[in-house]
């Protein structure tokens, strides 16, 4: 639907049974977040919070909590948008088959933003930062955050909406060293669109003007997170998706989204930073406190009866999982079309998205099965690791599609089985060391610093995978082996501590009593287990029962708690001409390390309050 406002959207959701109202007074300090998490866990509806303690505004969450609801919100234009994306990648199709594309013309016309002079609802009222919903999501968060902010900036060299950037970068409203009502924190990296704008402003020694939109047409929210083709404006995409031109105006030199619920305006001055965080993030751990840009607040606007949309992130799957599924629904094969030879790719949500990519490519260099080995797929892997957000990948598995044309990257267990039946650890593992990884990933050696590994498999099966463990003799310090899936064993080991790692930046890390030196313990393991050909992958972990319990636990622990260059070991390993490999099983050390950020843990007392809302006569009865 072409909703003009957040209110129109929730009215439509309520009409069709997709919304619940919480009438009881709830606290923005952890309780609202806990309610959202519980409702989402139970595949519940969108949530309208009508009575927020010490706040005059209402809030709404879980709007996009399922792919089905997201598709419902954009049901009138979704198919046309898919066609527009396809045309962007292959414009000749419109000339070859004009009748197939005639219906998208009006959708394309809605893409151009429209400057409004008189009708700007968001400018009706002003408020201050401390009067906004102060939603704190997790117990150790540094303060209240905006979790669905639409952050707008312009290029100082090419001003105007057509060269603007609209992105979703979290905003810290309170806590730390921020001056109440006068300063907020922005979390973004310099390679992002807003970072490029800031760099240009810094060079001219001028402040970057920033507008933070909250609420408004749902199409604006999706536009802010879409990985759009180069040259396509987020505002134009949002207009096309919402089937209505995005209205905007300027106030005091700041761009204003006329139909937003709230707009916070301010400036980022060169080299002004303050500590931001901690924040419970989408990998399932806290991102820690670091210096990030400071925004001096100018004004805060809001419309009459404004609604505050928010979300909660944490260990996946969460609401942002549905965002990812919707993006995949819209873009389809856009990424494979941009990378020659790539047939399928999947950023695995259960592993935190960026830590793990599964890909399928073509292997045409050796078309016959005899002596097939990874060649072309290695070239494709390098292309993947040089492409946009995909460059943040830490583990990239890639296989040759010709070996099993029916296999997809979304069949995760089938994919791992295929890899492990074929991989040759003496040849097929390739490291990228001392490189960049996701800022939110603390498995590396420093902020934004870590390693990557490409594991490529092509050709015939070279082994049968084991399903049961028999007569596995483990050295001292190892225990409780569990089969995770065919070919993979989880083994518990003592708590990890690297004596070279400083703990000064993790003040709340609990003391670790046992000291384990990786080179020593894996040497013993290699001597004890010399031939485990049917189990080519061993995961060393803190709790093998947990990691073997289900697929999501395996993916989350293994790929968020390991840095390839430091934590991959091998039985009977070697280095030959700078190439590392091993003759028997590969080992991934997925124990918690001293530099890792703490995992997100819910507050038991807050959970009891949520339980009460699910009792008979309360708003969430029958939902949680």
C-alpha cells in the first residue's frame, strides 16, 4: 500500500489483524524491548505501545517482524519494484519486451522526490531529545537509542536530494558524556555514504548538516537499508516502493521529510567525537564503547499524534532478519548478475550475516569430472570479497554448481555436507590476513581488524561423512564430543585465555581461571587423533551440548567466536610455499576469547513483568 504515514500503516495492519495494542503502562527502560523480543519470538503481530512511562508519545514496533507482514505492507508495489530493479540491471529488456514492462511506468514516475512548500505536517510541533521515548534495549547498553533512524545527509560538493544519502545508522540519545538535549551520538563507519559526506565536509572545515527522520512512510525505512545499485537514490527508491513521491522541504538549511513523524536536525563538526555504546547488537553480543561522531542538536520536530517506530536487535533471528528476507525478495538475482559466474549467494543470518557467506559459482576451467579442482570459483571468491557489504565476510565457502545443480545456499545442512564430502584441506583453504572485518565483530585482533578465509570445493566426493563417534580417545583437557551434523564434531576444551591479550578495555569481563595455550593443546590433539577422515571438521567450544543442540547454535558459536587466521588449526598441518593446509581434520577454535564482547543476556526481573502481560485479561494474553 502507498501509506503516507506510520499511522495509516498501523491502521491498515490493525484492520487486518496484524497489530496488538498494549494499554498497560510500560517502561522504556528494558521493558518495551523485552516485550518486543517475546512477541517476535512467538511470531506475534506488530505492537502499539499506548502508555509509555514518563513519555507523551506512543511507539510501535515489530512492524516488519515477519516476511509475510512486510510483503503485506508493500503488497501493491512489490512486484513492480522487482521489475524496476531488474530493468536497472538489464535495461535492454524493456526494449525487447515492452508489453511486459508497461505497468511499471507510473511506479517509476513516483520515484522523483517532490518539494513541498505549505503541507509539512512534521513541522507542526517542536520538542526536545529527553521528551522522546528513551528506549533502552539491553541491560548493559550505554543509554537510550534510536533503532530505526533514517539518517539523511547531502554531498557538500553536490547538494540536493538527488545526490543525498539516506542510511540507517544507530543514534544514542542519552548516557555516556552526551550533554542532555544538546548532543547525540552517531554510529557509522567512514566508508558509508554518510562517512563520505563527512570526509568532504571535514576537508572544507565545515560542519556536516544531518537530519534524522523517525517514522513516516514505511517505504522510507526500507529505502534506507536497501543495497541499491550505484547511482540510485534512496529517496527515489522509497517513492517508487510507496507509489507516492517522497515529500521534502528545507528548514534552517536542513532537509526535512515532510511526512515523517519526527525529525531531529543537527550538525557534525570536524573531529568532534565522544564515546558511543555499549549497545546490544545483531551478532548477539554487545558492541563496546568506542569514539564515534557527535552531533550537536539544532531542533527536534514532530507531527500531531506522532508515533515512534523502533526495533530491537540481538542474536538472530530478529526483526532485521525479515528485513534481509524482504531485500532478497526484491533484489532476487541482482548480486549474482553483478558478479560473473556467481549463481547463488547467502549471507547467513543465524551466524550474524557478515561472519559467514555461502556461495555457488561455476567451474568451467575443468569441465570434466576427472581431476576437477577449484579454479574459476576462486576468482569468483575474490570478486565477492571486493563487493560492497560482501567485503565484510569473514568465512566464505564456495562450491561449483555443476557438482550438484539442485543444491542451493539456503539448504545449509545440505551445503555443508556437500563441502565436507569434497574439500581437500591440503589445497582448498585460502587465508586473507590482517584485513578489515565488520566493526561489530570482536573476534579479530582489533576494532575493524581481523582476517578472512575462503574454503572452496569442486569435483567428486573424496570421503563418506561420519554420523557416530566410536572410540574417540581425547587428550587431557578435551571432553564431551558431540556430532553436530555428518562430518562435524564439537569438542569441549578448557576456557581460553591468550596471555598476550590485554583486558583493560573489557572492564566487566569475568576472570578466567584456567590458562590454555592453543599451540600446545592442539599439538596434543593432533598426536592423539591422527585419522578422522570421516569427520573433516572439528569445532572446539565451551559447551558442546549447546552447539550440537541445533543448526543455529552451531552457526552462531562457530562463526562469531573465531578469527580465521588465529583460530583455525589442523591435524598434521603444514606450510608449503606460503600456503597453509592440513592432511587430516580442520579445527576451528570457537571458544569465547578474552577480547570478545559479552553475549546478550535478558534481565530476569524484566522477563517476569513480560510474563504478567501474557496472563488472562492482559494485552498479550494468547500472544506470548
